[in-house]
């Protein structure tokens, strides 16, 4: 055996030992890095021969007692609700929110306003519904007369326009029309006296029940019927006239007047008298207050009460 051969085992042995050491170190390192090994289950024979120590059981929480339903009839014995009963249960007791309350208030206000409007219309309709045929015919005639007056006024204005356009001397024609217009406006303003056909209405108020608003209704009805000049107990009625109650009498533009109230009105008598006698009109209203109304037609009514010309404080003619 050569010397080389003698050394090989040592070298080999040393090498194997080193390998074993290296393998041991690497194995220990891998064992540390890997998780702990799960112990294999022990066979039943070994369990019988070598009993394992038993761990103490963990205390389990006691189950809470389930709530018991109150004794009562079973589901089979409960009566079935009808559709109406379910609807009642859904609507009662009512659950009202703030928005629903606001909507309810608005609807109530709207309904109240409509009810008032319908009631006011029904009052005026009831007077016509209970009127006689002669009264209805008279009302229709009055409406036709008002329509005719408006048509005549329209034709008069168109005639004045044509005269201004076709006149050879337009300046002279304009002056004539201006004078005529001034006279008409003077009558309406109460600055000049007027005369013509019309009526005289006398209101006897022995009970003292006639108030200013009733006389104002008479003035408005006369104006609507075409009255051109009105005078009440020596006071000229104009566009700005106001009436107020004053003790047992009435004040017209601050001038106190007492009964009997006498209206002098210039206009077409055939239009003025029916306008006062319509069903539910001025005469019937005054008679309900136990006043006596007398109306007389005349071919000549003189309205001579005058009003002073008052210069407006702020209004000025646009031509200046």
C-alpha cells in the first residue's frame, strides 16, 4: 500500500467529517428557519399504553336563555285581516310630517279662497236666478244700450280723426276740437254748469240706515249707465269725489249732507232709470234698509254746483 493510499482515508475521513459538520450546521440552520414540525398522530395502541396528559377543558359560556313568546293562540287560530282593515291600520294613527303639515295648510287656504269666490258668484247669480222675465229683459236692454254708447263714442272719435286729416285748415279744425273738448272736460271736472235730459232720484231715510257706501254704489251705477254730470244736495260729484259717514248723515268731499238725499243726474233717462232698478241693484238695496226711493225723468236737468279748479302739485302736461 503506498503512502498515497494511506493518506487518502485520512483525507477522505477528514473530508467526510467536515461534510458532516457542514451538513449539521446547515441542517440546524434550516431547522431554525422552518416552522415547528407537527407531531404525527399516535396510534391507538400507543395511546393505550402511554396515556397523554389531558389538558383542563376551557370553561364554555353559558347560553343566554331565549326569550319566550307570550302565550297565545297559534298562527292557525289568528284571524286574517281584510284589505279594509289593513288600510285602516296603515292610516291610523296618522303620522304627520312637517312637509305634509305645510302642504295641508296651503291646500286649506286654497280651498277656502275658492269657496269664498264661489259663494260670491252664487250670491250674484241667485239675484238673477230669482228675477222675473221682465227684469231679465230690462237687464239685457241695458247691456245693449251700454254697448251702443261705446260704439257711438268710437265713431265720434273716428270722425274727429277724419276731420283733422281731411280739413284744408288743420290748425283751425284742431282749435275747434280743442275748445269742444275743453267744454266737455269742464263738465266732467265740474268747473262749468251743465243742463240736459236726465233724472232726479230722491232717497228718504227716516230710519237713518242709509250709509255712505250705499250712496257711492248709486254714483257708480249712474256713471256706468252713462251719466255725464251728477249733483248730490248741492255738491258736484267728480272723478275724485269721496263719501264718508258723518254722524247721522253723509259727507261728500268733506261737505256734510243730510236726508233726504237728492241726486240730479244728466244723461239718457232710458238708460239711467233701469240701471238703478235692476234686481239686486241700488233701489232694492236701499229698500231693504227701509228707505224710500223715488225716480223722476225730465227733459231738462240743471246741474249748477261748481268745483274750483285745483292745480296739480306734481302732474304737468307732457306738451310743456
